[in-house]
C-alpha cells in the first residue's frame, strides 16, 4: 500500500465521516445511509490494496473530505468532532497493541462478512452484530470513547448498535491512517500538503 498524502487524507476523511455520523445519530437518532455505507463497508475490506479501495473509491468519502477541508482551513463548526477523532486515534493505538483483541475483531468480521455481503453493511442485523463485536472487544479497552447526544436516542438499542458499528469503522480508518504513514506531526507540519491533497480528491 502506498503512503502518499492522498492515501492519508482518504483515511482521515473516512475517520471524519464515520464520526460525523456518530454525532448525527446521537443527536437525531438517524444516520445518513449514503454517508454511513462507505465507512461501514470499509470494515470488511481488510485486505484492500489501496486506501481508495478500502472505501470503494473516493467518491463515497465526499462528506468526510469536505469536513477535513473545513478542519484544515480552521472552518470546522463542530468542536466535539476533533475531540472524538483524537480519542479514536488514541484508542486505535491501544487496540493495535493488543494481539488478542485484534484477533477477536478479525475473526468476528470474517464471520459476519458473508451476511453483510448478502444484506448490506447498513442493515439493522449487520449493525447489531458489528455493535456487539465492538462492545465485546474494542470497547473494553481504555480510553473509552464517550459519545454525547440526546438521551432519548442514546437509550435506544438500535441507535447504540449503529453508533458502536460506526465507531468500529472509525477505528478501522484510524488504523489505516497509521498504516499509510500518518502521524500527529503532520497536523502541525503538513496541513498545507494535506489540504492540497483533499482539494485534489474533491475535484
């Protein structure tokens, strides 16, 4: 897998897009299926040979790319989103250092993949299974990701399952970010190069 800025911004866009849907569901009880599907699909593309292939092409990541462009240009309007992203990256580093948890997640995804292929990654049955997998594995690690939102929706089992499934997708994107050479230094030293890469993807 290559390690260009184009790959890195796709991984960050996937992360942002997954977490934006987490925020949307937590506040409104509903996700945008068109935005959720590419990042949920990415969970099952473990052996993809490029960052673009992980998401089935960059077109489905347009919402995340726009979010990333706004953040890199200091125009972001949701202060909780960067905090969620940082927490996700911290959790991914812990997850990657836990071979047993990595194996359990990999086995769970492999077992669910045929059903996801049949029903689609946004089907309630698949979301419930992904949510359970996240709760039983990654959610047991620290630091846990705390999601704020409307208590009415956060008390609904279906909403909680979808949030957990999307958090799993966010961790998958954070893992990809590191795999293609992403680092925290790039937020300090490479913002211009990343913004140019985002703009190339959005053309």
